[in-house]
């Protein structure tokens, strides 16, 4: 069957499924089965077509509704972490990629700018921070700044600030994604120039083994929050078959769930920065913490969502 014929035969049904919600679990299941049948057909005969991507998204929405309505699944919180958030991350995988590319590009720009302008790091990080760090380097402890505040107070300040940054990165997505891109750019430039500051003084490895103990989770979560902002911005820019307002509501809801899902990551990063980063650890221990953190981020936010989605399609 030609793609145009397939779309023409089923468009009315798909639009009815989206516009007329089914609250009865049995009816919802029937619709989900029909959608996955259509999706399987589209994936077989039109793997790269727009209709396949469209059905992917609609089937994912119905899958979330199914899990929300399962009578046997009374633990709503567990269902959120096990199914709902991973499905959202799979749906948002390209937004996550774009957020990473924006951030990484800004890091490179910050690095190169610092390399070509001696005053750039002061402009980005501030004179007070640079002067204090230079003094710490002179005293033989270049990263002493991480041990200068009470642990409990530092934990609260860092965690609240990181959560605030993530929500700002998300909310600014309402400006058609441009606000989110600006936040990613700002943080990326800061990180790039910051790391070059230590590289210039032959302290890059020492800084990586210290800072990325908490930075792996913290920076990753900011990028993922940026992806949530792009989800909301994309819903405004490309409403598809919905009204712009309805599309925005859906995008905002999805993005908010992603940001809420990052709160435990920020709490863990705050704990590491407040209680672990300040310690003098063997490089193997520091490296292990960094690797475990990176593996968790890649597994839970990239690999596991694909696994959940495949199970959903094959079920």
C-alpha cells in the first residue's frame, strides 16, 4: 500500500483517538493496540516517513495513559520512574541531542575565547573567584574553594541553586526555545573558560578529578533540563495537528515532568559537591565516581528509554 493511501485510510481514526480521550481502561487498551498495529506497519513499509514519527508520538502518549490507568499499578511514583519518564526521554531524544550540541559548542567557544584573551576568564567568572583561585594555587591547593563553606549549608545552597537553574532553563523554553538555548550557551561558555583556566596552569587533570565528581551529574542534568525547555519550545514552534495553545500545554506538561525527574540527580550532585568533592581522594576513587555517574546518566536517560519503548512496541 502506498503511504498516501495508508494515511488517507487512517487519518480520521487517528484524529478521533487524539481529540476524543478514552477514560475506560479497556477502550484505551483497544485504541493502543490499533495504534501499535498501525505503527508496526508504518515502521515496516515507511520507516523514515513523517507518518511513522507521528504514530511513534501518539502511541507513546497512549502508553503513558495506559500505565497511569493500570489498576494493578498503584505505586504512581514507581511507575513514573520506571515507565513514564523513560518514555518521555525517548520521545525527547532529539531535543536532548540538540541541547547537548548547543552546550558542547558553547564549551568549545568558551575554551577558545579564554585561550585567545587573557581577560576572558575574569569577565566570565568574576575577579573575586579568579583572584581567590590564583591565591589557592599559590598556596598549593588550587581547588580549596570547595572546602571553604559548611557542608550542610553548602549542600542546601548548591542543591537549591541547581534546581533553580534547571527550572529557569525549562521555563525560558516558552520563548520559542531561544531562552533555553541562551541558558545552555551561558553555562557552556562558563564551563569551557573555567576548564581552560586550569589547563593553562597545567592543572586540568587535577581539576577534572575534583570538579567532575559532582559536575558529571550537575552538568548532565542542566543539559537534560535544556532538553525539557526545547520540548516546550518545539511545541510552540511546531504544533502539528493541534492548536498552538493545546500543543503548548502538552509540551509544557512533558517538559515539567522531565525537570521534576531531575530533582534527585541535583540532590545527589549537591551531596557530592558538599561532602565528597572537598575530600582528598585517590585518583582511582575520584575517577570511579565520575565514571559511575556518567554511566548512570547515559543508561537511564538514553539507553533505558529505548529499551522501554521497544518493549512497549512489542507488547
